[in-house]
């Protein structure tokens, strides 16, 4: 079992560091800043629907889920959020993270997202339904009609086996036409896998400290699965 350590990033928000992998959960230039840029601004905010289904690969600290909840609260959109995670974090560790404190919407919702049951949908608020699924990405049954995908696995050079053609093909098939997939990663090999799956892919400016990131869209000619 990996033992993550809490570290402070440049915007004052925490991240986790795994010494055995020499890998962080977020950018050390700012965890909240990075998640907001990559997943909320470049992903969620590009979707014009009033009811949005999000799939996240790598629930981890739940930061992306929490920021998505805040977006839902601010805009009135309803979100069905599915987060996949093979290594759920211990509650004692999550309780020490400062995401809830740094945000006016408070710690209680953030902690509720971690304390609630796994593998069943839970209504966190009227407009935010969370289903955390404890599964390896490679074993997930990719069925559904997702509008937005957050691809937030560890970096490809640290975890090659989760950046595969098969996973991108599966994601393509479970997304609605027009659906958007974002990731902090800008690697050419990842971009080529996305294109091979059928996505239209663009390199867009990354968060501070990172020149570029990838955004993929399922073309509109495809119908929902
Ligand atoms: C870069 S971290 C990001 C986590 C999260 N989005 C966050 O903001 O904290 C990657 C996450 O993917 C999870 N993960 C790694 N390999 C996995 C696998 N094969 N299947 C499911 N989850 C995996 C890790 O445990 C970790 O929580």
C-alpha cells in the first residue's frame, strides 16, 4: 500500500506526494489552480447542458469532484458525477487536506464526499449526485452517456498501463456526441491514441508551470451509446 504525504502547493492548497513513485497528485504550482484550469475551465464549463454527467478517472483526493460541486452550486446545473478509484484514501488523511477550508462552501460537503458509501449513487445535495466506484480503470465496465470526462491518472511516464488505446476507445464509446475529455497531459503519444479512438483533439494552454494540455471532443456526428 502506497503512503501519500501531504504537501503545500504554490497557491496555498494541499496536494499528496507518493515517495515510492516520486509522483504528486497535482501540480506543485497550485493544486486548486491546476484542477480549476484543466477540468473546470477547459472541461465542465465547455458543456452547455443543464444536466451533466461527468466521469473521472482517478477520484483520489476528490478535489475535482468538490470543484465541480461548487460550479454546480454557482450555476444551477445538475451534475451526476462518477469517480473511479483503485486506491481510496484513508479518511484520516483526507480530513487533513485544506480544500474545504479554503473555500466558502465549506468542509462539510467535501468530507461528506469522502465519508459517503462507495459503489452506489449518493445524493450529496439536490443538484450533485456522486457515485464513487472502487475499481481498476482497466476493469471498469465503460457503459453510459457521459458529457465530460476528467482524465486524471498519474503521469504516463509513472504509470504507462493506464494510458492505453483500449481505455481511450472505451471512453470514446461511453461519451455523448459533442462530449469533452480533458487531461493535464500534453504528450504526443496520448494525443495520437485519442485521435485513433475518433476524438477531435486540440492542444490548449496548460495551467501555470505547464505550457500545454490536451482537450478531446467526440465529434457531433456520433450518436449516444
Ligand atoms: C493524479 S492522481 C489524481 C487524483 C484526483 N483526481 C485528485 O484530484 O486528487 C491519480 C489517481 O488515480 C488513481 N489510480 C491510479 N491507478 C489507477 C487504476 N489503475 N485504476 C483506478 N485508479 C487508479 C490513484 O490512486 C490516484 O488517486
